[in-house]
């Protein structure tokens, strides 16, 4: 299993009242994906930045994208997917 950091930026013009309407569904789906080991950490930036950071566990970047796009809020996100590695121990 590989680790990915997915940077999810709300697309310009996103109506945040629509986003807030799916918060409960988003939280439930994140909890489900955490329970199955597909999502690790979740970090939210301020509303001014409109960015969410997700630690995703998947075999490849396409699978990580599929996990993220299963989230209710993904319809408003532009995604950047980065493979991540632990620092080299010396």
C-alpha cells in the first residue's frame, strides 16, 4: 500500500452553502473510509484558502483519486495528488 497526499481545492465560484449542506454525508463517508484504512489524516485550511488535505492509502494514484472522488464534496474540488514517503532515516 502506498501513501498519497491529496490537496483538494474548492473550484472558484463554489457556493459554500451547497458545500455545508453535505457536511454530515461527508463526515460519514470519511469515517467509513477511515475504518477501511483508505483515509488517514484529514486537515482543513481556513475558509479563505478553501483547501482540504487528505492522506490516502492506495496502490496507485488512480486508486487514490477514486477514493477521493467517492466523497460528497469532491464534486467541487480540483485535485492535486502527490505520492508521499517517510523521510530517510540516517
